[in-house]
C-alpha cells in the first residue's frame, strides 16, 4: 500500500476511531475554514465547534468577516408533511401540473404495498434525472408529501440526488434537513451535488459537518471530496483526505486512486501523482488520463510521450480523450514531432474524423505555429466549437496572417457562433497588426456588442491595439474605464509611452502603478526602461534600477539588456560596462545592445573591440549586430575593420539584408571610399528611403553634388517617398556646389509638395547655402523671417560663414548669441578670434583669449589620424611624440623641396598668430594633416589611396599643399575635415575650391 507521500501528515489514532487534522500554520492552509477539520466522532479531537460557520467566527484569533457561508450547518428539525416553501405543493395547480400528477397516478399501481410504492417513486425520480424533468420531479415530490407515505432512506437519497443533479441544491439541502436520520449515502449524494455544480468549497464544508456528526465517509465520499479539492486546487486539504484514505483502507479502490492522481496532477505535484498512480493495484483509462493530463498541463512533453507509449505497451485501451490530452501536452510544450506522432496514431485507430480529436489537432498545430496543417484539419471538422474557432484565429494572428484571421472570424459569425473573450482577444491582436483604425474601432464595438467590455483579457488587448497604432488617448480611455487592473494592464499602458513624444508620461504611470500596490514584473521593467532611454533620463533610470535589484531581477538577461540600452542612450557608459560584466549569461541581443550603445555614442573603437570579444565567446552576429558595428566603424572611419565586416556579412548571408547593406554603404562613404559605396548601393535590389538617404548624404559629403541631386531624382522616379533626412542631403549638396536657387527651390518644395515641415537643421542648411555664397543680407533677412526661433546651430553656421568672408560685424553678433546659448563651446570663441586676427585686431584677439581663460575654456587642438595596417595613428599639430617623427619630417622635407621647385609658396595669411613670417611657415609645415600625410607616404603601399581624417576645418594653405602633392606623387589623397571630404587628384580637389 502506498503510504510514502502521506506519512508526514498521518496523525495518532485510537483503536476505535480515526481522525485527521490540518497544520495550523496559515502559510499552508488554503482557506481559513480548513483550520476546523474532520473529526470522526464526538469523542475524538474536537476541532470543529458547533457554530463554526457563523460569519463573525474567529479562527485562531483571526477575524474573517469576508467569509460568507452558504448554510449554517446541519439542523435537526421536525419532519413536515407540508411546507408552502416547496414549489408545486399547493392545491391550486395548473393544467401541466395536473397532467403530470395524472401520469404519476398511472405510474403507481394502487395495489402496491408501501415498499413497492417507495421503490416506484425512486425509479420515477431516477427517470426524471435522466430526462432532466425538473417540474415532473417536483410534482412527484409533492405527491409523496401529500400521500403521507413515510420515505425510507433510499427514497430520501433519491430525492436528494434528483434535486442535486437538476442543479436545485437549495431544495436538495432542504430534503437533507428533513431526513430523520442521515447516513453516509445521503451525505455523499449532497456533497456530489455541490461538487457537480462546481461548488467544491461547499462540498468540503459538508464533509467537515458530516464527520462532526459522527458519520464515517466511505470510498465514494472521499473520491467526491478529492474531486472538490482538485476543483479548488487545494493540495493541502487533499493531502489530509489522502491520509484518511490510507487509514480507513480504501486506497486500493480504483475510483479513489484515480481521484488522488487527478488531484496531484492538477496541482502540479507530479512526483506525488506518479507515486499514487504506480502504487495503485490496477489502473484504468481514467487514472491514465489524469496522470497524462498533469504532464500536459506542466508542459513536460517528453515525459508525457513516454507515459503514453507505456500506456500503449500495457495494451490499455485508450480513447479520444486520451489522444486529446496528449495533443494538449504537445501543444503546451511546442513539440511538433510528438504531435505528428499522435496524429498518426489517431489516424491508425480511426479517430481521424472525430471532431473532438480534430479540435485538439487544430490547437496543437496552431500552438506549434503550423498554420497550414491547422487549417487543413480545421476544414474537416463538421461543427467546430468556439474553442476551435478561437484556436485557429489565434494561430493565423500569431503567424502574421491578420487578414485571414479576420476573414475567418466573419465566417464564424455567419455560422451563427458568438465569440468568447479568447476569440476577441486574438481578433484584436490581428486588428493591431492590420493597423486599420476603422476596423480597430469596429472590433471595439464588437466587444460591447457581445458583452465583454468588463473582461480584463479583452481590455488589455484593446489597450495594446491602440497603443501600438499610436492612439494613445484611446488606449488610456480603455485603461481608465476598466473595473479591474492586473500587471498586464499596467504593462500595456506603459508600452504606449516609449517614443520621444509621449515618453515623459512613462515615469508618472510607473509611479502610479507602484502606488496602487502592483508588483512590477520583467516586462514592466523592460517597458519603463525604454521610456527612460527615450527620455535620456538616467536619474529616473537609476531609480528603476533600484527597483530591479529589490525585486530580485538584477540577474535576468532581458532586464539586464534593457538596463544596458538605457544607460548607453543616456551616455552613462561606465554603468553600461559594469552591468554587462556582472551578467552571467549574455545572448546575441545583449551583445548587440552593448555594441550599438558604443557605436551610437561615438565610441566606435570599443564597439569593434566588443564585437571581436563576442565572436571569441562563440556568439555569432545577426544582421543588427553587424549593422551596429558597421556604424561604429563609420564613426571612427575604420576602413579596414569595415571591410572585414563587409566580408563577414557576405560569409554569414546577411549582406542582402537592407539594414546591413545600408550600413555598408554608409561605412564606405564615411571612410572616404565613395566609389565602393556607390557599387554596393547599385548592387542592392531594393532601395528604401533609408538607403536612398545614405547615398544622397554621402554624395553631398564628398562634394559630388550633381550625383546627389541625380540620386534624388532617381529616388522620386522609383516612387520612394523622401523624408526630412533626404532634404538635408539635397540642401547640403546645393550648399557645397553654391546652387542658391536650386537650394531655395528644394527647401520650398518640402512643405509645398512633399508636406514635410522643415526642421531647424533645414533652416541651417539654407543659411549655409546663402552664407557660403557671401549673401549676408539675405542671411539676415532669412533668419528674421524664420518660423522657428534661431538656435545655436543657426548662429554657428552664420559665424562659420563670417569667418570665411571676414565679416566681423555679423560675426560678432552671432558670437554674442552663441556665448549666451552655449558659453562652454570653444569653437565659437576660436572662430571669432580668427575673424579678429584676419583683420589684424590683435587686441580683440587677446580679449577673446582672456575670456576663454577666465571661463576655463581650452581650445581643442588640431588633430588628424590615418589607418595603416588596421591600426589608427593620431597626430597633433607640432607633434613630436610619434616613434617615426624623424622619418616623417624627412619625408615632408623631400616633398617640400619638390613643391618649392614646382612654384609652391606657403600662404602664411592662414597662420592667425602675431609671429614672424619664418615662424608662420614653420607652423604651417607641422600642421597635423601634413604629419599624417608624411606617415602615410612612408608606410603605405605605393599608388594606394591615402585617407586622412581631421577634427577641424582644413586650412587654405594645407588645401593647396594637398593638391600639389597629389600631382607630383600621382596618388589620390582623401581628406575629411569637420565639414566634408576633399578628394585631391592630379592637382585638383573635388570641392573645386568652393568650401
């Protein structure tokens, strides 16, 4: 006999009685009333007081006013011959009642003795149960009362059973109260009635009262109460019943054993369920199904399939319910292979056309994501129920086939079936993917039509639909109208506050959620951290991080990835590395966020290092990882690393991905190889707006304005819609080419033709177009008539143009504005100082430099860098720290001699310092870009293009110097300064000296 799993809870017993008690710790008791538990006789442990069911009873000192009991215990009352509360007992009967009574009279042989009449009454009540004849049964009961016949115990039980199975439990209980002597059969019948009606708690109450009255339960009573425990998922009380089963010796009963298996399985206690099952003397299909169902519910597909195979080996005859349970387990575990196997078994035993099995097959294929097979099976079902319709609609929705899901819903309505809340939730998800606001509103109307406006699941789906489609106010209205919120409700609400326009509301609602007493989960933290990322609010992000730690989620990979993303976008990169290094498991998404964070914060070198570290750890990049790392290479102009990533993209098959292709085009463009960028662009089959923007902006950056404008025309001819970034590239191209009228035409077409509102950057481009051409009167007029208030970008652009043309008056005005807006930016002081120096106003130059000193502002030194053999070499002006500085100077002297012979004369006017001419020439010869050029000459392969990158604007003398060097060395030299690329070749520059 199986006793291992209940031995800890068995209690001491006497030789004549048995009893069982519950532990008094409230942490293991499912409901307070279960502290009062079974007692087999009044002489045994008296744990149940006679009035324990009153609403103000205090159990172990704890008040429980919320417990509303359905009845006040068993009452000893005098048996009544007639009671007006019984229906149909009055003499004033209608025709239907008289006809019923006539049939009763015909059914009773008046010659029967008392015993025969009682048997006949019992048989007639059984017929009423079978035929669901409630009114007829009531009439029979009335006839019994009027006849004055004394019911025996069998008839009393028949009456209780009749009312219980007809769902008239109030009358069943009244009959029970009328009984002069109650026995275990009558008690069991009433308990079964409550359990059959889904009222398991009342069934447990009755067992307690039955035990208190000294009525000992039998195997049928215990099996019924075990079913009640299963319904309530009350494992602890079920264990007490298990102990009673063992003590009274009914464990070997097949029905009791099956009920125990079902209890433990439904409570997820599969170890107990296994032990009970395999200690049973014999098993039947019911017990097998109970055990299989437990494994199906917990999603253990492997064990479920093993048990199913074992069941087949025992030659136990299984039924369609068994197959349905196994298919449910395959669905829950996502085990398509096992599902296919069970499908083949169903075909083999002839259940292929059984609707019940087919419904389970639809559910299995749906949850395994095989929409085609799910639809194929669904088409064979003659009369699919609402559960099956919901499953197939949900499957189509999850497979991204929203339109088909909607069409199937229309067919369902034509069949006359009303949706349930699961159907509507799936349909709302389909409407979300469809993105049609009119259809979304019509589905919302359906929710009201079918009466599910108070259903939390449906309302959560509605909030998601509105939030994802950008209707934030509508989503909030649904949330506000809900009578019950759960954590999912708050999460879906917070999901609407992640973009730049609404993200400021995220923290407010997160605080409201905490104030309402809800505990955030993983998805809550991921959502609110995204809001913090959009806000660039590290202060609130750190508070959320604190909640993450308090909730024990600091080790969760998804939350950790969200924290890394938040800190990276807030430029808190030290925090990023700390969190990353503390994470135990790092998946591809974590690595990608890390790499993207460094790439987006202009730390491309770290992005490349982490990418290499990721690959060493055996993690293969996806398309987003490659695109992010390529952006990092673009930022630091790492041409060799970019080429290696290009090769890796081809090798891994990600080259055709449009995001990767766009990143490769941008990398080659930003690294100075516009020809390679153009080749890659033309090799991509499909061009979206982002890809067009990339090539247009890079053409403009390299000074190929004609190509930029032609690409813009090709983009429009192809039918691709431009956006604001497109026009930044177009206007920049016009600026570099000096196309004033063309630029003005494109600027005006933004709002008039393409309905794009110009941003402050577009206004700055127009100021640059006019300023580069020296049209300062037009610049001032344009700025005065701007719809937006001029910001730092506008005044910086004006100041830069004034420096080129030496316009001190407007330059001073622009600088004064900039000193107010951004007093810490050094370049504003330097540009004004250079304007004064160009005019010989050395006193004003000294004032500006003194102002910088007083405010603690230091000039950023001129810096240039080149990449040789995948290594970056950096040079500062007048630098002497490089290991090969002597070789560099020697090479520059050789070049200087050749240039002097060809007629080169240094333009010392570009040295804005009050020093001698000799010192000016010496200063020019040691500019950072010339040092970088000399190093490239002695370390690179002959005839290979030299690419130099500079953090400031190239000076006029160095610009002339590069043109001459490209001619005498017959090498292409590409220099990228802070504004654009210059391609020097055969003594010419791509800018055509307009820069």
